[in-house]
C-alpha cells in the first residue's frame, strides 16, 4: 500500500473523530442547559387528547379519500395498486371506486362536449380558429399592436399604458441599436400613439386650441408652416390658460392640406382666426397622457359626447307596424361596449366642431438612421392606377368598384397622383433624409409590399450609390422646395381607410400566387384585385445643433442630423405587411429601451420620463419607485448599499418639490445673499405668500430665457462685458420663476457615468482649485454618515442575546432613538443633506456613444442655477459635481441648458 495514501486516510479519520467528539460535546452541553423532563406535562387528560387527535385523523382521512384539487379517483389508491389502464377502463378499479369513476367519466365527456373542459390538447389549441380566439381573450386587458406576435418571439414585452409594448430585444443591447441609428436604419413600431381628429371651421379650431399653447415655447397650431399641411411639427400642450403650470406633454400635429383657392395669401394669413373654411387636424398623443389631452381639448372646444344609435334603434321608424309605434330615441349609456365606443366621438353643434378618437385607426412606424430613406424607398413602389383597369381582372362579372377607381375618377386627384409619382422617382437620387426640408410631409399611393418581397433578407445601401444616373439638379430642387400637392392623400377619408383594410388580400392567396410563378423569387404582377395603399411620410430632421453649440455644450460630437429619418403612417390592418418588408431590407427593430437610448444620443428629453411637471411623469415615477424599492428589499442587508451611510436621502426618486422649497426658504432667510440680490424683496414676499397655497412647480421652457441661461453657462473671453450683463440677465430670468426647474445636460469632465436619481451638487471653492491644479483630479468624496437605526438594531440584538441591559446601554439606546427622531424631522430638507449643496437631480444618464463619455439629462432649480452662475468664472464653462445614489464619489461634469426639447 502507498504510504502517502495511508497517511492521508489516517488524517481524515482523525478529523472525523474530532468532529464527532465536538458534536457530542455540543449535544451534552445543550442537554445540560435544557431539562426536557422538567418541560414535560405531569399528566394527560385522555378525553382532550383523544378529541385533538380525532380531529387530525379525520382531516387526514378526508384528504386521502377525497378527489379535490384535480385528483382522479384512481389517484386515491396506493401507488403499487395503480394501473395505466385505469384512466380509460373503469373495470380495472376496485368495485368500491367504480361508481365514482363512472360519474367522473360522464362529467368529463359532458365538459368536452360543451367546451368547458379545463385544458385542451396542444393540437386543439394550435388550430387557427382556437388560436385566434385565445389571442382575442388575451387582448382584453392590454391592447396588442399588430406586430405583437412578431415582437413576442424576439423581444421582452412590457405592460405599459394599457398596451403590450416591446421593451427591448433579447439578442442585442443598445450598442447595436446605436450602430443602426448612426450607420444604417433603426425601426420602431410606435402605433400605440393615439390620434385625435378635429374637424371644423379653421377660425373656431385655432381660437379653441390657442388656450392650450403659448408662443413663448415655440410654434403653435396657428403657425404658417403647420397650417398649410406641408409640414408636421411638435407642440407642447398645457391645460387651458394655465401656462407655465399644468403641462400635459408634447404632441405631434398635422393639418390636412387646404383646398387651393385664388385668394391672396397675405389676406389669408391675416384672417386665419376668422376663416370659416372647414379643416381637419390630426394630433398624435402619447398613451400615458391621451385621456388627459382628450378631455382638455373637449373642454377647450366645448364638445360633448355623441350618443350614437344602436342598430335596433336605427330600424325603428315612426308609424312602422313592426316597431309597435316606437320612435327613434338616443342610445342609453349603460356602460356596454357599444356605449363605450360611442363616447369616443364628441361634438359642438354651435361651433361646428367634431372630435373623434382614432386610437386604433392609424399605424405609425419610425425609421431613424442615414439609410432609412433608402430602405423606405426600396419598399414603396408607385401604383399606376391607369394601368389597373377593370379588364385586368379574370372575373368580368359586375364587381364593386375599388376605392382607387372611385377616388381617381376626378381629374384633379389623378393629376396629383401623377405628380407624386414623379416626386417618388426623384427621391431615388436623395442619399439621406436630412437633405430634404425639415418636417416635410409626403404622400404616395403604393403597391402591396408583399408582392415585392425579396426572396431572402438583404441590407439596402444608399439609393444614389445604386442608381445608374444620379441627377444632382433634381436633388437640389427637391431639397429646396417640395410640390404643393406633396402632402395630399386619400388616407384622410375614413371610408377609404376602411375599404383599404377590408380589401386586403390574405397571406394564403399571396402565397398561392407565388407558388404558381414560372420563375421562382420574381415579383408578382399587380392586377386589379391587388391592394393599393395610401401612405403618409413624415420627415424627422434629427439633431439640429450646429457645431458651435456642440463645442460650447461639450455634450455631443459631430451629431448634426443624427436620428434623422421618416415616420410612415398606414391604415390599420397593414402593419405586418409593411413591417416584414422593412425588416427584409435590413432595418433593425428596436423597442422602448432603444427609443430612450436614441433620444439620449441626441440630447433630447424623452417623454414621459424627463418631463417632471406632467401627470404622466408622476405616475411613471411612482410606479418605478415602487418597483425599485421592492427589488431593494429583496436583497439581504449585506448585498445592498446602505443609503443612510452614503447620505442618499431619496435613492429611488427625485424630490423636486423638496429641493425647490429648500432653495426658496434659504433665499428668504438670507436676503443679503448673492442669489437673493437678483430678485426684489417684494417678489420674496409674494413667493412666501403663495408657497403654502400652491406648492406646484413648473419647468422653464421660454426660448428667450433658456438661451440667456445657455449663454451664461458657456465660457466667454470678454470678461468685463459679461460681468456687466450677468446680474441684469439673471434678475430678468429669475423674476417670478423661483419655483421653477431648468432642464440641463451634463457631460462628465473625466471618468464616470451619471445614472438615474444622481445628485447634482454645487462645487466648493476648494474643489475648483484642485481641478485647476490637476485636470485628472477625480473629485471629492462624501464622508460616511451615521446610521442610528442600524446601530439601534445591533444594540437590541446584543441585549436580547445577553438577556439583560446595563445602564450604559439604556442611555445609548435613548440617545439613538433621539437621533432617529431628529433624522426623521430633517428628511424634508435635502439641500444640506450632504457635504455639498444639492440643487438638482439626474433623470436619465448613461455612457453616450455620440459623445464618447458619460452624459445625462436632468433638472436643476432656477435659484440654484442662478447661484452657480453668479459664482462662475467668466472664462470657464459651468461645472458641477455629480454623485450617484450608490456611491460616495463626486465627479465633475460640464453643465449646459437644454434649449431644444424636440
């Protein structure tokens, strides 16, 4: 035997014997400490003992003999007596169980016949009819997009805003989405945006909607560029006459092109609020604020719900014998499905305004990236309605005319269609979407994309590179000005949209025709029976900052035009047809996470997560706070950060009202401070009077004020001139805006990434001196804070283990309790909760690929920002300290004010 193995065996045996002796000693000590015989009862009451045991025995026998809980009769037998044939042959069971088994079998047959059986077989469930009915049942709680099945196989789905929305793909992260955004095409389904349709006289519509907007923040519904229908745009809506309070969120608006008239354009501009011309307006609203915006528009227009008549009431006529003398009456609002649908129409008879909620009538896909124009142009093919004559169809019987045959009977509509066909040909010479006029609108009537589907997926490159004879003159002419008829489309008519959805050929018919082709993988010929679809193209210009703003803000690098592309608007029912066609051309599909990332790459606030003065943000913030708190509690104490020791008062949300009130109170208490000098004493009294009655805050979005603050944040060479104007500019901006927030963008000076809920702090003088001496200085550290709650728990645990409490421990416990009460009283104060003054928070932040550094978007109090700018050196950019919630390390970041919100 090997002596080495012998020694190892002896060592193991010695360890085992030692372990056994230790265990026996522990058992002996435990038995000595606890006298089990002393704990045993002296006597037993036989009656009570038998009654207690009888209840337990009866419960056990009832469970053994019963078949409740999905158990079959044969499952009550012991395992050694069960046979496989018992499930279908009753005679294999014992005689005492056959009667119950026969009753159970009859019950299952009856349930299978009625369709009330528990779970069907997979073969039954996968039948198309049953599968569709199951999908309809699952749609009741949360609405599905038309591309839901495609996304559910490839994406993580989230339940948000009443929809099942694709959150993020399962295969790639945001880096792949940014690569598509910057170099190819990023595709997103944003059909969950609901549409509100307004129809009525132009003057009445503009007068009513003017109460919801303000010209200080940008263009309104009455802007000339929007009113013609040649351009779409984004407008920020407020509650009626409550600006700057009561923000509801951004909406996208599009006017139907006006009918051509011979009136003078200058006169039309002056009389646009008095015009009686009937106009139509579409407003795309985010689902989180859809009902709020709809109710405010109804209130501004004075519209009331329209009560439609049911089919039964429509058949009732006065004097009709079958109607038993009944007359037509309005539908009763009984909460049924028809009544709910009827409430989606509103009308003001006096003003002639009608409002329709087209929440699921229109689809919208968003394409972003330099090759989005090429991908879209490869999908859209001009439908020549002249060549689609009735003789092209195989059936020569009398058929219902197609929608395009009726619509294009008009010579004017036919000429418009031909002009749009020429424009589509010219678009093939355009390389990128940002070469076209910003926010332009184009309309085309195109072929069914399923007829032109390539045999396999490919990556479409720039159209101009593939073109044999590019014409730069046409490109220049098109980029300067589009034809007047470019935005005219039949998609505005409800009847046409329904006909387009109804006349759609099934996938089976398309595949049958494809299988009959002589040459496989060739395009299918287009005939009269094939569908012709009207589509709208809405241009997105992308990032509009110029190079000077980029260098001044130090946020983005060479991102002009980043995110440019198109939004394509389709009739309902055509989502999957166009989606598959776009994916087959190389577009990368993205979800809600990719949408947020794309907004952050362009330094644009993403609704509703970066709009803190809206109700949609409040609901989203409350939900996210609950989720993060539940996740935090699930971790054990040693695997989660101690936010009390880190000095993080609010780790899961941003306390905007608290930080605003802290800065207002401190300015009132120190009227001789630098920031208080920028405002008058009368203003401080006014703020103090209104602070208790109205604690709401708002966000400064006035273009003039934001540009003033942005200029003060930048580094200036002319020091004397800037010092002379700084005090006057700050006093003008801060006037009547002390309870306001300012949207800012941050870029880390060195390393580090600011995450959500990070604190934006005021740097001390010593911090700035250290940064000037050493440009690689990482930043100061937050000293550790005391945690009296944790210390009190440790002390109580110690006293419980000792089973006694000394006088010193009593005094320490009393002192800790007083510290805990004091900390609870000071929870409302967040400005001085750390060693550096807090005057803002980060809403969202991460590593930004367009800047190559950590960047973030957040909000700061206007008074705190004015305090920072008053101390800032003129020849240096505004610099702040940022600290994440789970870290004690401060990082330096450049600060600049956001002036463009879309």
